[in-house]
C-alpha cells in the first residue's frame, strides 16, 4: 500500500501536497511495473479540527440551518448548503478566528468531538463537506495524472479505535500516564529521546497517532500488505517512528511487514523560503499549474511547430513534465527550489528536454514510415562509433536502474538515468545522418535503435507519471 496525497478535506490543495502526490504516484507506478500488487490510498485528513472549525463558522453564519436544530428528526437536504469556493473561504476565516478567540476555538473543539461522537446534524454536514471537497480534489489530482485506488481517510479508521484501545490495554502495551493512554516506544540504541506514543488524550479524544495506528489495523484486516509506504513531509518523521514502533511492539503487524517512511523536503521559492505567491499568500496548486502552463504555452507558440488548437494541450503535457521532473529529479528528502524558468527550459536537466528528445525520435521514425518502411524490422548491428556504442550501453542499463530505484523508493534515479540516456541519444543524433544513410541494413539498424530508445524513455517517463506529445 502506498499512502500518499494526504490532502485535507475542505482545505484547498496547496503546493505542500504536490510533492506527496508526485512522489507517491511514481513509487506506485514503479512497484506495479515490477510486478507487485500496489494499492494507492489518498488517506484524507477528514476527521480533525478543520471539520469542527467549518461547522462552527457555518453555525455563526446561518444558525437557522436545520443541521443545528437538535429537535429535528427528519431527513436532511441532499444539496450542500455551500459550494466548494464558499467552503474554501469558510475554512481560512474560521481558522483565523480560532487563533484570536479562545472561546471560538473551544466551540470548534467541542463541535469536533460531537461530530466524532456521531451527532446527527454534524454528521450530515460532514457528509456534505466531504462530497463537495472530494469532488474538487478528484478534479485537481486528475489534472496531475495522479490516481488513487482508495479514497479512504482518517475517519474510516475511527470504528477500529475502541477495539484497538482494548487490545493495547489488555495486553499491557499501553498504560495511563497523567490521564493519557500511552505506549512506550523508546529503544536502547536511540541516540535521541523518542517520547511515548500517545493513544488517547486525557479527555479520551483520539489523536493523529490513533488514526494512523487504527488505519494499520484496517489495512491488515482488508489487505494484509507486505509493505506500507508513507509518502509524507519529512517533518512528520518522529510521528511515524512512534507509530511504526508501536505497531511492531504491539504485534499489530508481523515482524516482517515493512513500514516505510519516505519523508520529503520542502519546496521553496527562489528566495529559499517556502513557496508563496508573488503577493506572499499560500500558493494554490491550481494557480501554480496555470502559471507553468502559461509559460509553456508561450514557448511552444514561439516554436510554431504546433498548430494553435493543439498548442494548449501540448503546453499542458509539457507543463506537467516540467513540474514533475523538476520535483522528482531531486532526492526526495532534500528541499528544492521551484524555479519556473529553469523547469520549463528545453535545455539542461529538465522534463521538457526529455520530452523534446522523445519528440525528436518520434519525428525521425515518422519520416521513415512516410518512406513506406516499417521501423520494427531488421536487427541492431554492431556500433560504428563511440557515440553509438555509448547509446547502446546506456540503453542496456535500464533493468539495473529500475529495480533499485523502486527498492530505494528513489524516482530521482530514473530521472538521472533518462537524462544520461537523452544526452547519449542527442550526441549520437548529431554525429549520425540516419535518414540519408544509403546502406539499408545500417539504416534499419539505427532505426531499430531509435525505437528501443523511444520505448525506454517513454516507459521511464510513464513511471515518473507523465507522457510525451507527438510534436512540440
Ligand atoms: N493529512 C496529512 C497532512 O496534511 C498527511 C497524511 C499523511 N498520511 C498519514 N497516514 N498520516 O499533513
């Protein structure tokens, strides 16, 4: 199971969630390519304080809504009392108020608790919030070519909590410390202090640890996976150390079950600080994608190789490659600088450069086919010069790159491989007159080599989660 995406319902997707989606999608695709059965789960944040905040704010604005009438016993309306844009405005407003107003915050905490305890009207509102925001999230993830098998969330773990708590208590894994229920997870070899894993707060409320542990219980029951891979901001590492240790210690998973944390670094702006809009606000994902696409569109139109009606679509394809390659070509755990200009460049170690190389190969193959010939005939002959030999050697590395890239959950290894491969191809291309070659056997051999090169490059970019246009 790959646990990635991790968007929070009712909050707009921002660039912080971009990395999890991009890296997780790639790891999932690599695993599948190697023959594993891989399930991608978005694991939505759908159970926390943000829900209580929205409910509280709605109540202030429209106290007359039937959801707030405790004596109401009928069916609640099917239509949500808000649109997605209203929802996106409500959350930040509520969150700001709760930071200034203690009473407001307490109301929101109380609403969160009541929701979790099953209060009917709040449950109905929660269903509306979920429906509206999941619809919007699906739209955004699909623009990124990120696709989940499961749309589960923290709330789905809730029903596993009571039994899990009983089990932890009964088997003496958990004990009460200052009112809270905790499990010790420190180990002798620790060089820094690993605090106990808190299962329940003193007021009985569950925490992020609790939902993550209960989700392990649920995944064990439903899938009994060999491995669960979590693709989450590296600042959450301690949380996962605690959760993993607790799950192993309490035998909630087998000893051999791998629990892996792929912690990623922060995406920074050119100033080296977390990415912001020009006005200094939180950068929304939609806006970031639009900015990249505009930049790509300009470049593609300048090139004039694509007719106008296709230019927009091509810009989107190349734009996605620019974003994904820009991210994936860095080691996941490192912070990186999101540089629109560099990422959209057709030269250097970029997504557009890789696509440009693929498109170049495709156009040679197309011309060859226009001569009425089949590019899949003939055998590859011995290399005639160093650049051809180098290209062959690069191509032969494919298997020895993909398997370890998955083992190490390191998509950047695929990026650096295809960058070397694209360079090897381009050197070969500049030294070799392929289509005007008079020796037919030689020409066929080179064409076959090109087909192989295109296939390897296209397979690799598919593993990274993007694709190449026919022309650009
Ligand atoms: N919703 C969380 C966040 O925005 C990420 C969830 C990561 N996955 C997990 N199983 N905890 O920080």
